[in-house]
C-alpha cells in the first residue's frame, strides 16, 4: 500500500522532467536560428531572393541589373558556373537591393564588405544612364 504513492510521485516527476528536457531542447534550437540570420557587416542581411522577394519584384530587378559579371569574382553571370544566384540585400529603413553572384562561394565574401560591392553595382548603374 505504501508503494502506490511512491509510484504516483515517480510518474509525476518523470512527466515534469520530460517536459523540462523538451523545453531545454527548444531553447537550445532557437539561438541557432537567430545566429544564422545575424546581420552582415554594415548592418544588413543577405537573403536568398526566392525566399525574400516576390517574383514580380525579382523579375523587374533582374531586368534592370547593371552588371553582367559577379562583383565578387568578376566571372560572367550565368557562365560556366551555372545560372546566376540572386540575393536581396536588406537594410532596415532602406529599399531592398538585388545582388547577383556567379556561384555559392561569393555570398560569404560579399557579407564581409557589402559596401565595397554595392558601390560597384551603383557605379555600373550610374554608367548605364
């Protein structure tokens, strides 16, 4: 008879500990997502265009994009490395900007010094007018 209350207590403690472990797992996963989206140098975010922009906006920006080469590598966009990779440079309070790369190796370099590469796009845009 004395065993029944102990078993009940053990069941309750198991359930509480199980919930605590489940919560701990959730809390650990959340910071990892935040870290992956941490701002790049210059306070902006470089996001894949398919996820961050509407198809209409992307089509308009691709048509008006002033460069035929990657700002990071200088390689031709859509050349031997496959189709150009489209990204959105997003800074709070400013319009989104399209940035195109020749391959997946270039976005990390862009994130280190976005102002340098955005200036190249701006210069090309000014030269087209």
